[in-house]
């Protein structure tokens, strides 16, 4: 019958199926329907039951399956373009037989009567080994279960298929479990199983004309109980391998209607075939391509009739042995096993790290404590010169280290020293080099070239005592109290072997020495004035206290009085004076008493008052990087310059000193207005007090880069606390911050709830139409994009906390790895993962996505993995760029890039090849593909009407057509996202270790 496509809707619908076709050709065979050439007559074929003719192309018409070569066959007709047509041949089945082609027995006596009509009184079990003498009564098995070889015939009812092919479609299947046990085994001219093993034959008839035939081998039959909406049922499943289908050329399905030629599609049906039948006379024909078109359950067949002629002896002797019964358990797939292995490996690695940390922590606590002795160390610096390189202006300097082209001299052969117990002031106008000198003494990493030597008698050359450095700006944890901040520093900077009680006592001593008892339990607050907390002078003393808890031998302060009023500045300097005299703090532990020795305290001071100036024991005056004076304080500097003025020569231009004038202001006037006066000669006596000379050994460390010197000093393993202790203390601080700043967490969760309700309402209960499916994927895309943009807050948090991390890392509080892990626990989990799970859970159930726990948790797994990817990516940007604006710009642009290459806005296959490769670098592409595949793998079917034509196809087909996602890519995408997490995690750790360090 000629099929006419009635409208354009049918044409477009047929294209849905045609695009799945594979380029295969129909291989011509001598014998059709998988028949074999007769050994006795090569011009004829031995055909499967129900077929005959010279080439097995004619289906049986009437008669029974026992008739063999004598069975009447359907004839070709003009209406079917020369094909054998069961409908046109007016074939009628004999009593007790049914199905298309009359191959299915329907009554118990039909098999015995048909067999006797052909074989007379011959026993049906003759020739069946091992069954002679048993009950040879022939019966008709009308159940789905097969004992030897059984026929089934089903109606193919699918709205989409019927829209293209509106006439009756029937599928006949012969299932052979053991051909040697079937009475058909002795039927002349009948080929039961060409493989001599379990197999199936299948033929599809359209309006009585065969369209294509399939065969598969190595079949396994299983039976299991199942519970459905209609009640309990028994499932009979045949799983076969090596499926092969052949289209009959010019049949309706195979070129008879060119616009709907399915030859290549049918020829591409290969691989595994599964036929599932239940007790409700419904079967499903399942194969990968068919499942993609008609859903995960395959092509539904209804009104199935089962019939197998088999002897009672076969049933009695093969019961419970010839049929494999499905196990009540469920086997885990390879992907699930691999995922469990990965999770198990991660858990095992984490437990191993914790065990190692616990062991190292216990070992450190058992080490003997060597007392709390500090101080008694002098400082000598000789011929210190420092040059800042000038970068060469070129394009290459943007991506590589600038080429040094000369440089600016910041310090020029500066020499000086300080004894234990003294308080030194380094004076000079702005730009004189004060900060640079104190940073070099403190051993800070500098970017310029350094020459000269810095020694610490009585320490041997190359050995560095504990030198504490208080920077000019106060960078403090705003959410902690003064006592908590000092306790945090003591826990990380003092040895593990010192008990916690001794550390607490030390913190209390420092608080008392610094005069902070009144604000000890007050939160520090923002030191930039944006938040309420302690005063500026108190904050400066807290900064000093953070260094004192480490029991330093030398204390270096960079302008400790800047920004303070005269009273606060006096209190700070007075504290430093007491620390220098009293030797800092001492630790008592188990009878080991710390000896109080003087501590050398060096301060750069910008413009001290007269009262403040006279507090200092010694003074170093700098001008344009040169030391104009280095010696005792008080009036000694003024007297020195007055003698220089009276001596004439180069000192004749020195300004006179007026009695009663602030000496500090006078020294600044000299450094500013007469900077060309000669530097103070080495060993000059000032006020009859000899200067300590510098030995030749101290001068020998010349020409070294500051960064290289710092590397020699700060050797690995200088952390006072073990890794586990570092992590515990950091987590404790993060927990306090999170608990006190409740608005941070509740804002994230509250916004997540609002966005979840909004997104869920926007996609509320999406339908099963084509537009509804696109809305489902759009909902999934919206959630992925929301995660990409909301993770920007992680970048801001890193930029905000970066200065505190730099200060604490430069003082060797903790390792970068411990810091990153604490951020992962107390930033990623409460502020990223929990809000993300909240918004996605609300949206998931409101939108009506796959309603089962397995698909929901698989969806959450992808969401959590993608959240970790984006959080780590923003961590990387926050650590890589010091400018937060640049990092935010790059993160926003990367989110737009991911939206473009996710596969929602543009089909990835349509992107030009020169740009298509960028999809492999897009995490959102893998995340969207995984959650889309997870959604359609739940058996989602599209039920729609296209221009009056009913559509009932699998959502897999629409997904592949519109977005190009792969059905089997879920676990691949999971592994790829894990790869992104691992790669970005390593990159963040590497950047933090190598790049995020203090450089002055």
C-alpha cells in the first residue's frame, strides 16, 4: 500500500527518526529471514518455522508449523508491490492456531493434533535424547516462559510510529532456548536454530507484508517478580547478543516511501537485544537505538499471544534447570563500583592524613621544652645598600619578570647597631629609607638587590635569632577578642611541648604588660574605622602583643606611633621601653625558668614629640638612604652636628641648634635641608661614648639578593606547631567567626531559599511536551548558571582575607595547605554547598523533575561537584591576582563563556571547529550534560501533538537532537568534574605556596 505523508508535521516527525540512522547497507543474502542453503539442493533454502519458498521470503498462510515443506504460503500481490502479503492472501488460521502467520498455538490439543496429522502415531519425544519412556503428551505452553522453542506475536502500538505508518504493524518472534528439546526439531525443511544454541528470530509485518527481520544469539532467559502500579507480575526477560537486522529492499519501511526510508536505521540495530514480557500480555523490544527513540523501556508491544508446542516430558525434566532465575539482589554497575572505589580511596587518604597528623602531634608534645629564654641579642648592620630595580617597559614585561635596567638607591652603605635592652629610633624624612632598613633587619622578603651584612652577636654568622616585626598597618582578625587573637598566635608560634595552661598564662602576662586588661574581652573590630572595636592605640599594642607571644630576641617596629595621638603614641613607646628593659616575657614550665634579658627594640619613627624622642636610648638619622648620624639619643645628636658646624668644611652648612628646640625636629630639618653633609664615619665617638665597631667577619656577607638571604634563614620545617594543630587552631578561629557573624551564613541560606522558590515557580511542574522538555533543560541550565555567578562571593572573601593571611604566613604561623583546608571546611561547606543544595532542592521538586531518590541524589552529586569546581576556580583567581577587580572581571567573563559553551544556547556541533575545542574546557558543559542525562534516564517520555500528529517518543531523542548530549556520558562527566576539582585544587595550592607570599 502506498503511504502518503499528509502534512509537513508528519515530515518533520519522520526526520526525528531518520537522524538516528547509521550508514549501513543492506547485504543481499541467498536465503532471506536467516535461512540456510539446503545441503541437498543448493538452489533451495531451509527456512525458520513459518516461512518457506525458494528464498524463505514467503510467510506461511494457514496450516501449522509442523507442515514443514508442504505448508501453504502467502502469495505476492499487486497491491503490495510484488511482496508476499498475508492480508491480501486472505490467510485464515486453523482451529487452535493464531497470531500473524498462524504460528502460535492457542489450545492444548492443537499441538498434538497438528503433530499427529503430519507424523501419525510417532512419539513426539522420539529422537530427543534422554526423554524416551516419559510422558510424550504434546501441550501448548501459553505463558511467556519458554521451555524449548516458543512463538509470540504482538501488535506494535506507538502513536508516533502510527502517525508515520498508520496501518497495522505486528512483530513475530521465535525464541529458541534449546532446539534439541522442541518437537519442531524433527520437522522436515525447518531450521530451528542455525547456531545450535539459544537464539531469536523476529520479523515485523506492516499491513501483512514483511518489512525487516532480525536475529540474535547467545540468549539468556531469566524470570523475576516485579511490582507495578497494576499489582504484582512475573517478568520474563530474554537478553541476547550480536543483534543483526536486515531491511527488505523497497518495502514500505525500507524505501517504498522515500521520505521515510528507515533502511540505514534498521541496519544499524546492533549489539544487545532485550525482550521483556509480563503476565499482562505486554512485551518490550529493547535496544540502544530503539530505547533512545521510544524510551528506556524500548518499543512497547501489546496484545501479545504466546504459544509453544512442547512435550510434558520436557516440562517435567527441565523444570527449574533450563530457566535461569533472576537473583533477588541487584548487581552494581561498573560506574557505581568505580565511584565507590574513588570515594573509598578519598576517605582512606583522609583517614591516613589524620592518623599521620595525630602521630606527629603526639610526638611533638613529648619533646622536652627548652625553656623560655629570650633576649640578650645585639644587632649589627654594616654597609647596607639596597637598590630597587627599574622595570624595562616592554610588552614581554606583562607576562615575564621585568628586565632590570639600572635602579634607584634606597640605602647607601648604612652602618649601625644596637645592644640588648636598648630602644632605638630610626629618624628621617619621608623616602629616607627607614622602612626599608627595618624590613631588612627583620628579614622580610624584598624585591630589590641587597648588599652588606646583618649579624646578631653572640649568634654565629648565618644563624638568625627570633626577630619579631610589627608592620606599620594593623592587620588583625576583626571578629576575635584581644585575648583570643593573642591566644591564637601563642598556640601556633610556641612549641607543642608547652602545655596549654602555660600558653594561657603567657597571654595574660602579655596583656598586662601592654595595658590591655580593660579590653581583653572586647572584639578587635575593623582597624580601618568601618567597624566598632578597640581604639587605634590599643590595636597597635595588640599588634605588638602578637609578636611578643613568640618570645622574640629582637623586636622591630615600623612607625608604631603613626596615626596615633600624642597620648596613645606615648603609651605605645613606653610599652616598648619597658619591653626592652624587662626583656619581654618569660615562660615558666616544669621548673625551667626563662631568664629575663634585655631585648633590642628598633623603631622607625616619623616625627616624634620631644617627650617621645627622649624615651629612645639611641638614634639613627637617615637622609636619602645615607646614615648622617648613629649613636646615643637625647642631646648627643645635636651636639654632634654643632661640632660639625663649628669644624667648618663640609659641615659648615649644618643648621644651628636653638636651645630648647625639639631635637627630633632639628634632626629632621638637617636631613631635609642639608642632606649633602657627610655620613658619620665608622667608629666616631659621640659624647665621649665609644661606638661599637663592626668586625671584618660581619662585613663579609656582601652582594646577596635579599630574597636568597631570606631563603637561607627561613628553612623548611620552621613551623612551631604540627599540621594537625595548625588545622585545629585555624578551624577554631573560623568557627568563631562564622558563629559570631551569623548574618553571613543566614543571608546565603535566605537568598538561596528565595531564589529556589523563584526558580521553582518559574518552571513549576514542567510538562512532558517538547516545549516542557526544553523548559526542563532550561531549569537545569538556570541552576548551573546561578552557581557560576553566586560563587563570586568566594572570590571576594579570598581578596578580603588575603592581607591577614600574608601577615600570618610571613610570621610562620601555619602552612598554606592548612589554611586552604580550613577555608574549605568553613567557607565552602556552609557558604557554598549548603546554600546550593538548598536552592537546587527547592527548585528540583517544584519543577517536577525525576521523582525518585536515586536520580535526585545523582543530581545533587553533580551540583555539589560543579559548586566545588567554581569555588576552587574563584579561589584560584583570588590568589592569582592581587587586584580584586581584575579577578572579578575574569570570573564574570568565564561564567559567560561557560554559558555559551554549555550546549543550551547553541548546539555544540554547529560551532566552527576552530572554536569548538573550547567546549572541553567548560565545566558547565559537563555539569549540564550530566544532570540532563540523569533526567532523561528516568524514563522520561515526550507526549505532544505536532500539527495534529501525536508524538510519543523518548526524551533522549529530543535531548540528542537539540543539545547533542550523550546518553552514556553521566559517569564520564562525573570523572571529568572530579578532574577539574583535582586540577584546580593543585593549582590553588601551588599558587598559594609559590605566589601568595609577602614581598615588600
